[in-house]
C-alpha cells in the first residue's frame, strides 16, 4: 500500500532531501497507525502537534489505508498556549475578509491568515495579521469547507518567502453568526487563530477572531481590527 505524506516546517529536517512541493510517497507492507508511520520516518512524535488524514484532523492512533493523504505539523502558528495573546488585523485584512465572504456567498469562503509572529517575552505573544491567502480548493458543500494538509504546507512555504507565518485561518458563515460551529470544533488545529466572517444575504456582518487552545475556542476580539 502507498500513502502520501506532507511535513511542515521543523519536521522536514528529520527526512533527508524532503521537497515541500512534492511531499513523500511512502510504501508500506501493512496498515499502520499514524504514530507508527511517524516513527518509521524518524519523526519525534512529541513534536507532532497536528495530524491530518485526508484533510481531517485526527489523532496519532488513527489507522491509515491505501492511498491516504497524511500531514504532520508542529504547533507553529500560535506559539505558546500559556502566553497572553495580543492579536490585531490590518485594516486592509478586514476589508479583504469582508470582500471574500461576499464574493463566495452563498458558499463558504476560506483561506489562511498570514502575519508576523513575535514573542516579546515568555508570557506575551504578539500576532499582527498583514494579509489573507484565499484557498484554491473549492468547497464541496455550501455549508462547509476543507483545507488539505498539502494546501496548508504550500501556504507556509509562501508565507515564509514573504517573511511571514501562517498564524491561522478564516472562513465565512453564510446567513449564520460569527460563532464556531460543531464542525469548526471538530477540525480546529492547536494554537491557531480563526477569523469567522458573518455574511447575511450577501453582505458582511460581524467578524470575530478566535484562538483554539485547550480543546476549545477562546474569543480573542469582537472587533479584530483593534489590538486586544
């Protein structure tokens, strides 16, 4: 059986000659768990904070099958979960989020938040979102979206080339409040920011910024254009 594996940032250092644009094709003699795959590749499992299987967040004990797409990621987007967070979005980012939500309506717009990530002290993390990167994947349904591991890795490569990081994600809620849904909870990734854009009848409403930490969404700002 063969699987496709994608590695992010520091995890690439453990695999010789890893090419981000291509990933890895791994041949296995038998079905394994994702943890066993990671160990087979020489990856330190204690550094793996995010695991994606066919575009869905799973745990390391999940089993894989032939043709599966796997992504291993460290928690690089949001930094130390124990840090106080200061987050702000540039005014042009707010306009871009509103524009994207209205443009894709009635489907869900989605993509990445790119910004500057600085640790001013051991107890304070600062994030300044400078731009958004719309997803190139078309939503399979009008009421949900999916970001593949391959696309997340590509976004990280692009962000790095601009001196930025993938600090989080955005998506719109057509005709629904800017509040995390059950599906958002299911697929959230540790320590990243989430901007949710309310779009009602084709017009942007409220934009809220959340952070996923300790297995729950924490509201970062009701008005993410202001520093909090």
